[in-house]
C-alpha cells in the first residue's frame, strides 16, 4: 500500500528522472577515470616493451643476428621481466625465453601488437595463465623479433580500478534511490496533511484545518492558504445558514398573518360580507412588508458574504450628506423636530454611494422615528483627527442603554419600547453590514444627555476608512 | 403604444401583459432572449421590457445586441430581488430603466409610461406648460395663473419632473431615483413630505388641486 503510492508520487518520479541524468553523468565521469588510469597503465607497459625492442634492434644493427642472439640469451636469463623470441627468415626459433610466438601469420614490416595469455607453471606445479602483451617486428635481415612482457600485475591493477568504478556506480545509484525515497517520503508526508484536510472537508467536516509547522516553507504557505480558504467558506456557509434562519424566523409570522387574512377575506367574500378590495389592499401592504424584510435580510447576507461592497468609487461624501440632510429635513419638520446639519465641505470617500446612502437613510429614519415631537436631530459629516470619515446622527430620543447597544445592531433585535413602531429590526444591521463591507465601523454612543424631558438621546456614527 | 415583453416566466409575462393591456398598451410576448431579438427585428416597439435571467440569451446580452444594432427603443430591465450588482450591469449594457422583481404593478406601469413618453418629447424645450402651470427652465421661475410661485431648487426639480410626466402616475421610488438620484429604499415617507410641501406651494390658494395622490402608486400632476 505504501510503496505503490510512493512510486506514484511526483517527487519519486522526479527523483528517478534525476537519477537517470545523474547516472549518465556519473558513467561519463567514471569512464574518464577508467581511461585516465587503466589506459595509462597499459600505455606504460607498451612503452617499456617498445624501449626494449629498440635497444635490441640497436644491438642487431651493430652486430647482426649473432650479437642480437647474444644479447637475447643474456637478457632472457637475467632479471629483466621481458619475454623474447628470435625467429629466422623461415620462422624457425633461433633463441628466446618462449617457444612459440603468440603472433601468427606475421607479415611485417612494421610492429604488430598482441595481447595474449602466458601459460606458466607455479610452484605447486599447477598451470596458471597470466596476462601478457608483446610486439613482433621483422628485422632488416628477414628475421623476426618478438618482445613481450608479463602484464598480469598491471592488469590486476586495472581490474581493481574497474571493480572500484563499478562499485562507485552502484553506490551512486543506491544513494540516489535512497535519497529519492527519502525526499519523496518527506514531501508526501507534508502533502499528506493537506490531502487529509481536503478529504475531511470533502467528507463534510468543514472544521478540518491543515497544520502549519512554522517552517515558513511552501507547504506552510499552502496550508495557510488552505486554512484561510476554509475559514472563508465556513464563514460564508455560516452567514448563509444564519440568513436562512433569520429569514425563516422573521418571515414566518407575517406570511402566516397574510395567509390568514386572505383566507378570512375569501370566506367573507363567499358569504357576501366584508370588503374584498380593502382586504386585498391590506394583503398587498402585508406582502410588501414581507418583501421589504426579505430584501433587507438578503442585502445584509450578500454584503456579509461578499466581504467587500461592490462597485466602489471615490465620491464626495459632503454632497451625499447634504442630499440626505435635504431629503430628511422635510421629514423632521413634518414631525416637529428641530433638524440641523453640520457638513464639512469636500470630504472624499471611497465606497458604494448607494449603500452608504442607504445606511445614512436607515440611521436618519431611526432617529426621526424614535425622537418625540419637539426634539432635535443633527447630522454631521467630518473628518476625524486620524483621517477617517465620520457621518454621525445625534438625536434627543430615549437612546439605547449601554448594555443593549451591541445587541441592537444584531439582526431582528428590537428593544421592548420600540415594538410599537413599524420595522423589522434590520436597519442598524444593514448599517453595520455596510460599514463592515467598506472596512469601516458603526459606533453607538449616548446623545446630548437628558434635558427638559428629552434624552439622553443616541449618537450613531458611521465611520469609513480614510482614502489613500 | 406597442410593448415587447421578453420574459421566460410565462405566468409573470401573462400578468404583465394583462395589466399593460388594461392600461391601454398593445403587447407582444417573447419567451426567451433569442425569440425576443427576432420579435424586436420584426416590428417597431415603443418600450421593451427585458428580464435579466433568461434561457438562450440573457437580458444583458439582449440589450447589448439591440444597442449594437442601432435599436434605440427604450428598455426597462427586470431583475430578481437582491442582486446588488444587477442595476449597474443592466444600465451599463444600455437599458434605460431598471426594476427589481417582485415589483408593484403600479410601479411597472408608471415606468413604462415614463419610458414611452420619453420618446415623444425629443426637442429641448425652454418652457414647460401643464394647464395653468408654467415653468421657465432658463429663469427657473414657475407661474400659476400668472402668479409667481417661489420654489426651492429641489422643489423646482421635483415639479419639473412631474410636469414632464404630466398626466402619468409617478411612484415615490421613481422620484427618489430621478430627482434625488439615489437608489436606496427609504423606510419612511421621505418623498411624501417633499410632495406635500410642493403641493402646498402650487395648489394652496387655487380652486383646484393639480398634484394628485394616486392610491397604491404615487402621484400625478393633472393639467
């Protein structure tokens, strides 16, 4: 199970390829060593034989066959390790240390080289074959002279080199293979962690995470990327599930109400009672309310899922604030609220203008809705000392107790005293989602405090990051 | 007035057709993008209603093809609820207006009315006249029965839009989109308050109210 997997692994295959290239390079290298050592040994033996042949030829030139014969007899009985054979014109042996020339059918006139086996009897009387090499040359008088040498020893040396080279080659391959296995197992082990995570996620466990070993290598990078990706997927799934729950939770009751109302209207209409047109109109209003809630929930979920608001551009936030002031000032006046706007001109901001407008509208809607007649609402747009852009709406309504401020931002949360007002409790959640999708934040604080039956009020600020 | 409805949801198309026929329009329906383009090539239409999601050719492709072929028929783009990017995509493709499904029928009729009317008033006018009401676009003055009415800049824009669409219902959303140029969804009656201010200026002290409230739809300026 383990081995086939290893062989299938990419690093192992790469190792094999590397090994093949490495073996080719090693053969070339070892071949060179062979030529440089074993070849040199043979060349040196040949040079010795040639030198001996030349010295004999010199003797022949000076004293003829007789002198040569004399020299050969002297040298063959001496300590010199050469083999000699002198043949007459007809190929008959004149003298020498061997009986027969290993070189047959010799025609001359140049030297002819031959490698052959020398048969000798060792001290135990057994025949041993020893490697030998020699050269035969025709002399000017027609005689043939052979000079050879026992090269068994140097041959043995060459064989040693060859064996060493073979061993080295085998070692290279074994070490290379071992290295390959080691590397691929290491790589496989690193990959295995990631593969396990992927398999676990595929099997449905979205909580599985790859281990980051802290080695800061590419595996860690991959593991971190994988984990980030899974975090994001999990968040999105969570968001979707939450949106689903929220939609189910908040739409069930108005849909049930709508259905009941239509059923009653139908029964009434069948009995000729009631006003079917009025019933339908009420049903339409109900349906619109459901759609509005649905739309807001969906917008929040999409913004949260997208992470970043779409279609962002740099625009004039002061202009937006002025437009909103102009739009809502009439509503304030209509309700008998004192409205003021303090807008610093030419404030640049980057974002989705429509979403930011929607967020400001929600904040202003809330302020107007919860501030009793005679109160005041104030819209401000300014740049904070840290360069952020801040829209704030301050009202003199009842405010939100500090303990509840984090809660009112959540979806569908409505405080007890606001239940009588229309709305689904999504306004601030959407503002929060808009803020988050722009890298900004929503801040809730106490308003101007209590005075003359008003207050303490609420200050809601939408803070957006500075434009770089 | 002829309308081409390119919509794959047959029930929705049927309802649309019914409502628009009631409102006096002559409707042709195409069940997908390709059929829509074929129909558009066959006859002259005053407005086309194009759904965003359709088989064969989607709404964006249909509008792009029409505009590429030089067809300038006003297009009302329909899109499913909650697609926050769709409006931009639709308008960029060459649509003239945009409506999110599910829509109120009054909203659809009002927008189709506005689009079909847009073609008729091609020439650049310097004055607008609706019944007793006269608006000078150069001096930015408004008179009713010869009496000058003092309007704030936004009220002037609001009245200008109402006068350009005199006799038609215009919805609150249309006013927010066309006069204020915002596409958000106000939770309260912000537009109503502005309309009632405008109404008090142009109708107060006169024997007849010109600015009417249309139940379930919005407002209408009658001559």
